[in-house]
C-alpha cells in the first residue's frame, strides 16, 4: 500500500492565495476549503486508498514558549483561519483521517505518521505532500518521499542531498545553523547554507559535536 500524508495547513494557504490572485484580490467564502477537498478527491480517484491530513488547528504551539519569536497567527487573515475547522469537518465526513493539531503542529503529526508507516512492512511507499523543508528530515531513500503538489516534483533522499548538501537526518541541525525565516527563528551569525553543510558533513550533528559550533 501507498500512504499519502497531506499538509493541510500548507494546502489551505496555497489555495487561499491562489484564489486571491486569480480573482484579483477577492476570496469566495470557503474557497480554499473547496480547493483542498477537490485535491483530496482527485487523489482518491487516482487510486489513493490510505490518506491522512494534518492541520494546525491552532497556529501557536509549545514552541512559542521555547522561542518568543516563533511563528504565530498574527497577521494571518481571519477569513483564512476560519476555514480550518470546516476543512477538518468536511474531510472527516469523507472518511479521510484528519489530525487537527493544537499543542503540537501539523508537521509533528506528519512526521510521526511517516515514521510509523515506514516501519510497517505492508507499506510500499510513504508520500508526504508538502514542500516544507522541515519534513525533508523524514525522507528515506525513495521509500519515504516529499511531493510538491504545486509543481508535481518528488524529493527523495538524493534530491535532499542535492538541495541542502546534507543527509535527510541532518536537516534539523542544518536548519538550526542557517535559521528558518518562515518559522521565525534565526540561525548562527556568519553561517550560511554552504558552511552549515560543510560543518555537518565533517563533524556530524550539533549535539554530537557541541564544541565545534
């Protein structure tokens, strides 16, 4: 079987702003919900049998207590935030497994599901539908891959190495060094992507070589 794990938060944002561009600044009520539902229906009609979707039911999580500058719902339009619960309810009514995350994040649900699925001998492949670089750490050879729904591209382990210069398992260390503007945390001053990759490939993960950094 093939497991499809969908980043519902990314898909809602993507459809919301795609609609806004195509409609010259306006958004129909629940337009993003309809877009995501249509995408899931196409996945099912294309032969998908095991589909799970995770959402950030609350954008804030325990990480906001660890880092004050971590991403929040501030600045996110209320008309977009209002579409999360209707999407979750509609998907559940369709029989799709939904993980509406509150204390944790959608990424946490997707990563956990990918790990559990990959350990199941019945699973042939795990497809994580998101371009989010955080989830590149979950990629394993060509068995667990990322799929970009916008471009149709697939990121396997070799693609991760080409893009970031490190193995998938080192992505958390890589992002800790270079930072992630999308999530609102800085990296180490003076360390860019090339330097981070070189250090990690030479010395290993940050926790393994704390004195190096």
